[in-house]
């Protein structure tokens, strides 16, 4: 590093920096800017507050650690304040009087992040915290902090000068005994049940937080210290921004229980298959390590304890990672449904765009005979003029028959593209059901979920059937994984018995009990939509537009999109209009925010203006998430403005009877939209309404200083 992480100019002792955490954060961020350690106050504050929005940074014991990675920071930097009076940062035990604000460069090297991780680890050490409270001058505070980050080789022999220096040396010595930022290991091993011939008790843990700068390492050290106090062997894998050294498979194999203290998914969770597990959010491990270890120790000796699934996902998918055993069931169910939707969307996007290309080559009437053309002809035997009646190819001159728009190579290629698209779209219902089950029960839920989804498609239960079968399969399999089976049978459970019994149960439920009622409900809904006209269909457009813009890619947005795509049928005008309304309304927020940054630049910072330029392309591509940086920084003004424009666009799409044969692509699939003029007018009108609303809202605010939206590159790891 070219300069130390902290200097006296960024220290405030016994200071009144305001009554709210927002004021404290802005004051400390201003100290970093004044010291030349950051170059944009608004950007830094916005990034810090974005991290605060993920989870409170107040810790037990009167400590707060606001932190972020930001484009505004060039070198790892620390602002420290000892507050008088203390300020609430969200800790359960009261306000914080010690605030250490960490700023890391966006995209900075791992060496930078390891330094910050070392600091975070020491915040759970009482001697370090006591030394900060005892510091008499800013120089003393800097010495304490630098002492744990860059201890001098002879620090242990030069600690008799002042109380502060002694405290710094003590903290330094303590830090020197901690392990690397990637893995924490307690060196002491004892036996269960006291001394004698008991077996050593071994625990492993994984800690991870959204940013991977502070809480990840604090949780690791907090657990480590508690384990060392009890004489329990513990090894921790910290999945943080400074990198992660995976636990040795032999260590995992020898472990008696596993602790997952994470707010994000556990990478390669399947490594821990079969081990008793306790799961909590990362702050629980920091605030209550004794409780976490108590539960882990109890699980280690409990044959009925919850265990990591033998088929857990990998890659850190939050759908399989969970956020703790105390997660509310409704949150878990929502997360599972979103998992299903996220896996379904690639099939919809690929299949839908291929269908649109098929229309482009062969015309819209290829939808009536695509299968016969694609399978009945070849590149060496191209179709001529083709006549069709009631979805079948017939001879020329047949009464009532119509001739296809195109012939020859163009017709054949279009039919092949359409056939590939239909194949991809055909997986949609099964994938939705299968991965909802996966989100609830990990990999053992996939087979029963897919079977339920396939039967939903076969029986005509559609999107509603996929939701029902996915949820039922997930909870059924989750229950089945708790069965106690002999050791010789346990290996067959995830690969044979659970898929067999789960698929059988879901199949019987669909055929004997649920399939026909769900199909009737789906048919009734389709008939209702098809019969809508006048003000009722416009109201539907308004509702869909509001949903698409409410959370800009979140659960409500995805619910509207899934509703549209799951019912998309080429010869059903109602479903085509719904698809057009959803896609057009979803394009409005990023396009409107991009336009707003052009017409009223003074209301936006340079970072927001840069985001605005990118938002034009994202909006044109139907990526609603392009407006998220603006909404995150100023949700009260941005989100209602976007919803207003989305409602206008949805209403106009329905009023103009615009139809979209493509489920994705935005402006790049106008060839699959009819009429194009209605589509473009609806988008332009919604875009202008949202732009006007957000400009007026921002102009009317009391604080004229713009609030910087998080730049895409500063998203937390």
C-alpha cells in the first residue's frame, strides 16, 4: 500500500457527529474526502448507505462497522469515531459509541481486502476494543489500529510506555495468533464428556456476508474464540472478498457437525453432505457465538439433527444456501419460487426469440403447420407453395384452405427455427416446477418437481399447476430427507428412493386429485382473459404495468412476467396482448431514467449520468434492472414515477391491441410485434410520463444536492 489505512485526520474522538447513522456516515465519509482518501463524497455515502440497506452494521458491544467497496476510494481507508452521544446503528443491545467506517477500492486487489479483514477480526477481541475506548488522542487511536494491521517485529518488547501503546501491543499479539483471512482454526482439541477415552469433537463452519469485507471475518473470529474457550476444535472457511481457501475434504469428513453462518449462499454446499448442520445469519455468529456453538454441539450428538442434503447445490446459489434455520417459511417459499422463475427464464428467452425468428423467416402463419413443414421436408426437398386448413397441410384447391405466406428455403428455415423454439418453450412448465422443488429441497426435489411440471403441461394445468406441483414436491421431498434409514439404505435415498417415491406421489396426486381442477381453473382464467374488452382489458394493462415497475426485476416484476410467458400462445390474441403489455412496461423505467439524466443533468451526479447512458441500452433490451441504481439511491421519488409510466404504457398497449409473439428482446424484436406503431407509441408515452414525474419529484426536494446511485462496478461481492 502506498499509504497507511488510517491517519489522524480521519479520527474523531468523543465527537457529536449527529443523532442518526446517516449523519455519522456522511461526517466520516467527509473526513476521508478531506484527507484526500476519497474523491467523491456523494458516491461514497451512497455506497455506504446501500450496504446499510442490506443489513444493519451495528454490532453487540457498542460497535458499528459501516463499510463498502466504492469507485470513490483509491486506497483502503478507515474513518474512526468515538461518539458522544452514541448513535443507533441497528444493534439489538443499543447504540454504538465506536464507529469504524471501512472504505475499500472497487475491484481492489485481495491484499487490500485482507488488511480490512484483519481489522474486522480484531473487532471481536475485547482488548482491541478496550484500547480504542482508552485512546487519549487521535495519535493513540491510530497506533492501536496500525498495531493490529502492521505490528512491529519488536512490538512485544516495547509496550511499557503508555497505556494506549500497551493496549495496542496486546491487540497486536492477539491478532498475530489469528489465522489467515481465508481460514480460522482453533488449536485446542478436547474430548467429549470430559477427560478420558472420549472422541475428539470437531466442528467446521462457513461464514459469508453480502460484501465479504467485515462481517464474514468477524463471525469467523467470534466462533473461533468461543471454540477456543471451550476447547473445541473448529475450522472456519471464510467465503469473503479476500478470497476463500476451501476446507480440506479430510477435515470436513472428520467433522462432527457443520455451522453455516451466512447471509448468502454457501459455495459448494454439497461438500458437507450428510453432516449435522445448524444455520444462522452471519450476525448471529458475531453476537451470540455461544448459542451457535451450543446448537452445533447438540446437533453433533443428536441422531435426529438436521443434516446437509446429500445433493445440495453448488456455486453459491442463494436458493440452496438459505439464510439460517430461523428463516420464516414464507420467505423460504418466496425464495424457492424465485429460484424456479430464474431457471425458467433462459428457456423462455431462448425459445421465445427462436419463435420470433421463425415468424421473421416464414411469416406468422407458420405457427399452424410448423411441425409438418419442419419434419416433412429437408434442405434437398424444400417445400413449394403450401396450403393449410385447420392446422394441417392440404392439397391446393381444398375448400376453405389458405396458402402460407412464404415458400421454399425461407419457409423451411422458419419452420425449423420455430420447432427449436417450441422445444425450448416446452420445457418451461416442467423447469418452473422442478426448480421450485429444488429451491425447497435441493437436488432430490428436482425429479419429482419436473414430473409434476410435465404432468401439469400434459393435463392442461399450466402455470398454476407448475406452482402447485413444485411447492408440493419440494415440501414432500424435504420431509422425506428427514426419514431415518439404515446405513445400507441411506446411500440409495437421494438417487433412487426419493426420486421414485416423490415422483409417484406427485403423479398420483395430479392424476387422481389435482390435475383436472387445476386444468379447469387454468382454462377458466384463459377464457376470462380472452373475453376481456374495453375498460376491463385496459385495467389489466394498468395492473401489469404497475407490477413490472414496482420492484424493477424483483418478485412482483417476475410474477407478472411469468404470468405472461406461461400463458403465451401464438394463436391466442389475449395472451399476446398480455405479453406485449408486460414487455413494453418493463422497458419504461431504464429508458425513462436514461432520458431524465439527459434532459435535467444538474439533478444527477456524474455516476448517475453514466448509469443513465447504460440504461438506454438496457431498457431497449427489456432489462428492467437497468433502473435499479437510481431506485436504490432515491426509492421514494423514483419508484412511484416509474410505476406511473408503466401503468400508462400497459393501458395503451391494451387500448391499441398490440400483440407480441416474442417474450423477450424489447426493441430488437419489433418484427414479432403487431402493430409496431402502437408498441412504440405506448413505450414513448410511458417513458415521457415517468421522466416528467421523476424530474418534478427530484426538483421539488428540499436538499438540492443530488444523491449518487451505486455504480454497477460497486455492487457488493
